[in-house]
């Protein structure tokens, strides 16, 4: 079985309607893409923003972490659920 593209895998991580940030997503997908340079926090953050831009995800909240970095938390939209439904 082949591994789905990272962007699709990220969208699928939200299928149970859990709210996740980029670090949580990275921890969920990292083992499925071993040694892949593109499976990194900056790339995941970019992919989450991309999924938000097309309506798959909604930004539920944001906060400043201990280092003062803005962290966004996302949740899948109804539209997003309908789009990933056929890919599982």
C-alpha cells in the first residue's frame, strides 16, 4: 500500500473533528514519512494554511506559546469532511 500525499494525510488527521495545531499534526504523521525532509514543522504549517485557504480547515483559535510564537489551532470544516470522505 502506498502512502498518500502529505497534504491529503494531514487533512485525514482531522477526520474525527479534533482540533489540532501543526506540532500535533507533525507528531501524528512523522512516522509515516520517515527521512522525508518535507515532513517538517514549517512545511506542515504551510500545508495547514493551504487547507484553510481552500475551506478544508477552519482556524479555531490561536495563542502564543512559551517562546512567544503564534500557534494556530485548526478543525475540519463540513466541506472538508465531505471532501476527504471518498479518500479513506
